[in-house]
């Protein structure tokens, strides 16, 4: 499962740099070593120049992948692969580009293994993509137009992921022996093994379980494995998932508290497995398109946006665009006991629809690496930061190198439908919080990661020019020209600090792409991530401003505690001023109630109230799943209006520093500057609601779960990676078994004629449940959204079927008299209120009521009527011992779907049903 350095006698070949002790078993590995170790490369070139050599016979054997690895992008020369002597016309530029940070890799880096080995052109493709697989995602009222350069399909190849699993030697052995569950004895043993491996039990507890007399004495179902170790061996013999590798490396001249070790999977292997998964067949786009409504573009999924349209135009005829998404974030595993951390690096596909990517159960993001978190000894803080940043880019460079190669030279990959496509893999998005964005952009923290704004300009409300890749690379080259010895970290750091750089010399994105296609640019792929840029910002700043204004007599807490209870809405029974730990869900929930909490307070000026309300609406509208031109204009107007009213916050002295001092500016709020990039990001990448760390940060829970079941030793990262590998194997094999057709001896192929229920499941983000539903397979544990529109006790509130109401089959208070109801609910004028809802001069004609104390409402999305929103419970309970004030929720009901503002506010106190003559249901 892991490839690591092997022990044994000294290899016969050594590095041509006399100062390097590295040795190799194969002469071809010397090239890989020189490509990885810039210091050795520089020493060898300097030695050749001193000797006056011009043949460069060793460098002449390099291939394009080796030379492209450190290509600095448009207008710059790659590291020399031939004629490095003084006679070369580009020697100066080449030498300058080769003076990079030194890394010493102890282990050779293995080559990726792909399902399709052909790299030469195949005969002309057979068919082209027609968009039928995702036709159900066209927004209502829109027309979808595929790009003219549609994705082409070739015959052959290994098929989709489940077909590849079926051809694995392990499965073939099971088929030949008549036991598809091999290496397990039967279905019952497979289910037991799956449960043991996913239960979180330690190996000791598993051994205890397997040695119980009840287990060992079973005669009918004798278990074939007797220990956790034997179970682990069987799981690891299942059909393979992308392999984990590990390398150890160091930076010459610096020592770390523990060796730096990278655990990683090749990026192209991760993407190939994800792209071939048939459960994504109906929620992945292969060709860019435009959704057009009322002669205007509609920006929704990534493939409907401007960047995808541009990239599709740059592809060669028939090639397929696979947009790569990256994400990384540190997470602490222990506090005060070892300070252990995990640093997962994730990969995803932008072609997969946003709702699917948001669901952790879809596994639309995959951990591709666990990066080291080194602590260098005896170095100042600035040097530590620079070295850690270089380590990050060096490691991500290794993980993504195969994706860069596939971006420069297209690679045949099987898709979820089993057909071959010629794919390119550009970097289109990176989902990261602000510190990670600064790390990736190679800038200082007082600089914007995407524009040329500085910390003093973050609150201007002005969108500054983008910080392009060429701008950053030019500054790096300027720093190198001023301090050629980039390994003199203190001096180089001082130069970079003056230029606003972090000290990284080789950003991993510098050579991702090609001049004739697309070069990755941080100002394009760094998106405003809504969890931190939006919700965390709102808690850290607007909420603090309101707390400052309403702190007298704890007014804000009093108002929050006075809010009536509502199912599905957080209750703030203790207020918010004393909170110590705040979750992301709480960041969102406070936005629902802050506006009514402020309303009417004498301590909140009108300008402050307006500014906060504008920000709430801006963040709310940023979560739409599609946008037309009017929507983008409205978004822009909201953020512009906020900046018009924001000075009222300063005039009210609501913005304070850490020591309570009054601040008279909006400087040093980087997220306020990042919010300005939402509209450009929507045009470029589509709706940005899927580009949130909600989905990616769930991997932290997996890392912590697996860490708890390690022995906490120094190799805990390796143990976590091993557990994750086994979990991936189990999940893949379980999907294979659920789709296996015994009578045809093959797995099920995806279908493009989806049932309405399967379409709804995909739109809600549950592709695997839709897959199982479509093919009548066994259900899974993930619960999809309940639909009240299909319930027998539901009815539609309006003729457009946009809202459904569901009642329980029997009333909570059947046949209660009007007098008793008026007394219990303390509504003395109940009779006149009911008459108000009877049309014309009709007589009410009832003396008793069937009363429900709650109903469930469910609506459809305004942007896509096929998307069903979560159901909401509306309660109207009388005063009781548990509810001394009763429970009376307020709702707004619009008489028409087109009504932007609901027509009439109703207090939902009763749900009544007329007697025999009446058919209407009254509220």
C-alpha cells in the first residue's frame, strides 16, 4: 500500500554533485533526483560551466515532463536540458530560473499508474457528448446550448470504475470460485468484516470479539479470520484504490524537530478514480454550455460559467475539460499533549454539480495527501514562516505534478459512463480560508491574495486590479535578482518582505498549464470561500459591532432570549455575549435573527441598522444556485450600498480594537475586501455556494476519528493514511457488490432515463442514493430530503404547486367546541376572526373544530422548481406547564408565487377543517 525507501547495500550510482551523498540503483533515477533537488542541479551546472563543457550529455536525455516541471510560465525559459554552457543563448535566464530553494529527497518518487496507458492518438472518435445525461438540471424556462467544441467519446478502455473493479484479480478469483464476496467466505462474513472495520473498534477490541466463544463456536457460519491482523490483510487484498506513497525529505542547512515526511497519492490517480465513478454519471458535465433565459446567460454550475466556456474554446477538437479543485487546511489533533496536527490536501472535480460536492456522503472530495507541518529548530519567526511555506509548495508540487502533465498533454481517461475521453486537467478553483490563500498566493499577510490591495485599503469598497500570476512571478524574479542566494533565508526573507512576498521561490501553480491553453492564476482560482469569508466574517465584525452598541443592560442577550421557540431555528436561551466556543452553524443562525433583534433599539442608529441589514442580504443572496444578470446587478448594488452606509458604524463608535479602543477606519479586515470578489467569481466559476469549506472541513472529522484509533506514535500520519486506504477499499467494494448482476456476471451500467424521484435525489445532492433507487438496489444509510409533495396527507397551498402543507392523520384536538378553543388559546374574538376568512356573506356554519397544533410546510426553490427545500414545522401550541407562554410561530403566506413580498401575515394559531358541507381548509 505504501512505497517507501528500501534498506540494503549502497546503490552503485551516485549524484554527479560531489557534495551530495545520494546514491541510486538505477542510473535513470539520477535525473529524477536532479529535477527534485535544485541545489544539486545548480552545483552540476556551475561545475560544467567551470569546465567549459558544452555537450551536457547527461541533461540531453531529459524528457519534456522533466523540463516542464520547473517552467516559470509565459515568456520564461525552462530549466536547461541541453547545451548549458556559455554558448547557450538563454544561459543567463536559465540559470536565474534554476536558482531555487534546495530540497533533498531521500526517496525516489514513483510514477503514477493510470487505467489507460495509451498516450499516442487513437483513431478518430466515434461520437460526441449530447448533454443528455444532465438534461434534468436545466433551470426552468432556460434553454441549454452546448459549446461547439463538444467532448468526444472513444471506444475501448477499461470501462467505468465498477468495470475496473470487476477485472481485478481478487474479483476474478471470486467469480471463478462462485463467491463474489471473496476474499470473504460469504455475504454474512463480508458484512461482519465491513462493520468491524468501520465501527471504530481498536485492534484489541476486535481480537476480543473474534475470540468470544459465541463467535468461535459457530458451526454454520465459521469466520475465516481469527484476528484483526488477518482481517486487515483481507481488506487490503480487495480491489485497489489509488495507492498511498511516502517520501522523506529535508532542507539542507536546517533541522526539524521530526523528519519531514509526505504521505500522498498521485493527483491524476485520484481524479481518474473520481471521474470514472458511475454514481456521478448523471451529475457531471463533460462539455461547457450556456443556459439562456430571456436572451440572457444564467450562471449556475461551473460548466455554465465564463472560465469553462473560455477553456472549452482553447481545447483541441474533441478534448474534455476536467476542472480541478484543491483545498487544504491544518487541523489540531491534540491540545497540550504533543501538539499533533494533520494537514490534509484534497482534490475534487468542478464538473461535478455543486449540490453533490456539498454532501460529504457523495465523496466528491478525496484526500490526496497529508502534508508535513515542520517546526524548524533555532530559527526566527520569519525564517520559520518562509521555510514552512516552501515545504507546502514543494509537497503540493509533487502531488499535483501528474495533473500538470495531463493539463499540458491531454490524457485518456474513462468517464462515469465507461467511455474514453481525452482529458485536460487545469486548476480552476481552490477552496481555502484566508491564511491558506495567502500561503498559496505567496504574499505577506498585509497583502491581498487576489488583488493589489494592501491592508490599509481592505475597507475601501473598491475592487483593485487582480494580482496575476505574472505579477507574482515577476516579483519573485526581482527578489532573486536582488538576493541570488535564495537559500540564505534571513537575507532573502528581508528582500521578499519589502516586496510583499512570503519567500517562496517555486509556487506549485507556476507551471500548471501551457501557453497555448491556460496557465493557473491565483487571482482566478482563489475563490471567496463563504464559510470563512462570509459567515465567520459576519460573526467577527458585524455581530461585534451590534454587541458593542447593545451592551447596555445586556440588551442583545435579553432580546435573543425573548424570541419564541421555533423548530429548526436555534434558540439563544443564554444569549451570545458569554459564548466561548462558536460553531459555523451558529455563525449562520445569528444572521437569521440579528435584524429583528436590532429593530426598534434606541442604541442602534438607523445607518448602522441599514448597513448590517444590507450585509445580511448580500450574504443570503450569495448562496443562490443560479444567477441572471439582474441578480448580479442586485448583488453589486447591495455591497456598494453597504460601503455607503458603513461610516455610520464608525460614527456610532461601534468598531473597537482588541483593547477596547475606538477605531475610526475599516483597515485590516481582509475578508471585507474578499467579499468584493463574489460577483466576478460567479461570472468566472458559476454559483459560489459549493465553494465552501463546509464539505472539505468534514475531512477533519475523519482525520480525528482515525487518529483516535492509532497508537499516537510518531508515525500516526502513516497509520491514519492506512486506515483511510482500507475505508476506501471497503466503500468501493460495497458499491461494486450492490450493483453486481449475477445472471450477467457484470456490474450495472449507468442509466440516462432517470425516474422523477432519482432526478430529485440528484438535485438534492444524493447521487449514490439516486443510483440505487434507479436500479432497484439495496438502500443506503444516508437519508434524503423528505418530500411533502408526495405525502398522502399533504395538499398544495397554491395552484403553482410551489408550497406543500402536511398534516398528521388525526387532529391533536378533535371536535373541540369553539368556546373551549377560544378559552384554551385565549382568543376571545375567535369567532369574528374565523368569519373574517369566510368569503362573501356565507355563514360560518360550524360549532366544533378539528385542531392541529403544528403543520409542516415545504417549498420549492425559486430558481429551480425541481429542487425541494427542507420542510419546516410551524407550531401553535396553547399555554401549558412546559410552555407557560404558549408557542405561536409567525409565517408569511404569499397569494401568488410571483409576489416578491408575501401578501398577508398570518399568526398560525389554529388549523381547522369545516363540517361536512365545507371543503376548504382554513388557517
